[in-house]
C-alpha cells in the first residue's frame, strides 16, 4: 500500500485548504468549498459533477471537488470520488491528454469521456442526465451567464427529480 502525501489525500487537502491563513485567499477558498459542500449535501455525490478539460481552471475545480468529496467520505464513512465529464476535441495536445490520464489515475477520478463536443452529445441524447449548461462567473459583483469561451469548467448539480442547478 502506498502512502499518500497531504496534497494527494483528499481529506488532508480539504483540511489544509480550510486552514489557509491568507486573508484574501481564505475567503475565496472557503466560499468555493462551502458551495461544493452544499451541492453535495443537497444533491448527493453522484449528482454533482464538473466538466474537465485538463486546463488550469478545470484542475482547480477538480481539486476543490476532490477535497470536498474527501470530507464527505470521512463524514459519512463511505467512498466518494469527484465525477467529471471530458468532451474530446480533435486536435487536443498529447500533453493535455497525458495530464488528464495521469490525474484520473492519481486521484481516482470518475471521468466520463465523450469523443465529441457537448452540443453533439446533447443532440444525440448520449447524456442520460440533464443537458449541461456551461457557465462562468465574471466577478464577485456579477451574475452567472453563458460563457463566451468554450469549454469553461463548470459545476452542475443534478436534482434527483431532473432539474439542474448551476453553481
């Protein structure tokens, strides 16, 4: 059995994030963690997921979700892994694909891969759950809106009754 470092152990990572002493960063980190904790509490860990393209923004969200899943697993004495969705693009860099594969193995991610974009997946009905709506928040004083850049990382929590709430 291998020993995980604090950055690999999701519960230790969660606690390290909560213990952040930087006044500016800690408020943003805690707000992000609180949002994900609420999403998992309301919808359950199997109904909260994020798009994942291997980019730096998606990595940050993946790690935040991984930390919250670690906390949920510890609190409920169950397994909980981040659920992620990857939409392939034709000319993806090999380094990005290797990065995604590496993180999937290293962190035990539940990564669903589609060999086409989100539009094609939603049109063909291959997504069994709600159609994902990709959103990005511009800043603290703005509301959520459709993203101009595709694909931004997103968090989408699926209500068991079929209604989605985007975070």
